[in-house]
C-alpha cells in the first residue's frame, strides 16, 4: 500500500518533469525552476493511517501479533516498528498511550538483541540503541530467550522490557516525516 507521502512525492516529480519538458516539446521559451525543501509540514497535512505524536508520525496497531509479524505489517504500510532517540520522544509516546489506550497493553518497538545478547539495535533504522528507558531491572533475558523490545506500563509511565519475540502484543509503527517542497517556475 502506498503512503500519502509517497503518492505526493510521485505527483511532485511528475509536475517537475512536466515543467521542465513542456518548453522543449512545445518550443516555448526555456523556463527556470527553483525548489526549496522546508523543515516540517503543515498541521493539516493528511498522514492517515499515521498520526503525529510530538515530531514523529505513528500508527498504533489494534491487533496483537508477534514482533516479526509487526515488522511486516509496518513495512507494508510504508513504515517500520517505532524507535526513539531521546527522553522527550519516549515521554511523548508514553503520554499518548496513557491518554488513548488501556494501560494493560504491551506495544512492540523495533529494538532487539537477536544478533548478540545484550547488544540492542533498533531494527527499523539499523542503529545501535543509544538511549533506552528500561523498566526496573530490565533487560533481563528471562529464560534465556527474550530478545525483542516492547513498552509496558510501569507506574507512572510506559517503559521498555525485553520479551519473547514470538509472543503477541500490539505494535507501534512509525513513518518518515513527509518532505515539503516549494517549487517556483519562472
């Protein structure tokens, strides 16, 4: 399924091509083109099925699936399982979850140490997990087979825990922020 951002990017590229090709095909004067990338996007920008929480766009899956299946679902939507890089992002996510969902739900993130015990990476980005907000004594690799990261509610907020990847939990996908381009033709 194509995302809204992808569809808009295709439309933009088509527009740019037509702007550049029309003068050549029609023998008209040559046009000049200027494009500027803007940081951010308008508040009313359509991002369905993703919603803005803080500075990121998330989708909160309403079915319980394994970590592996959650990865596939997020990819099919043009995203990846969620990750975060700082305390602000996890705090915004925690506040959103507390305000909108029952606190007994567990939510898959893209973190895992499947490749090397205790060495956690965000599988959505391929980057080493530099910031983590683990609950209590986590990660503990209980039973020797907890390798995937989820969020669970531990009063007063959601925190991270390692868990068995094949267990079922809800999931949080994120997608890249859409790019806003201003095009001027003169």
